[in-house]
C-alpha cells in the first residue's frame, strides 16, 4: 500500500514537473508572441504619397475663376474686369432728403438699442 502511494506520488510529481516544464517553455514563447503582435503598425492614417499637402495648395496662385453671373470659366484678367464692372455702380440712386434723415435716425436708434437694450 505504501509502495503504491510512493509510486502514485512519483507519477504525480513527474506530471507536475512536466507541466511546469511546458509552462516554463511557454513563458518565453508567450513573451515573444506578445512582442511580435504588439509591434507598432505603420501609420495608416497618413495620406497617400501622391497627394499634394494642403499647405502647398494654399500657396498656389489661382489663375482662373468662374463668373459670378453665369458660372462660366474666366481667365484672371477677365475675372478682374468683371469684378470691376460689378463693383462700380452704374447709377447713383437718389434718395429724398427726408428719407435719408429717417434712415439716419433708424441707424442711431439701432446703435442705442445695442447699448441700452431695454430702451
């Protein structure tokens, strides 16, 4: 009986040591596996190499434009001429004096309301 217990104990001890050996071999393997899996990946958020950066695009001179009237493409000189035509008034509107005074008084009232809102 005692011999069988010693043999069973030896068998269990051998199994336990065998499990420890497997586990001890597993630690370096686990560390190597984690180190290889957790390596930083190349940046995937960067734009492609052929894409022109926005900083360079901001410094480019725009040589063409579109007409604000009909949307047709214009050269720089044509665009400048069209803008000059559109900004200069073709006629000066004439407003009666009493209407000009009323507009002035409304502008003063608006200014006072921003300063004193309950007025």
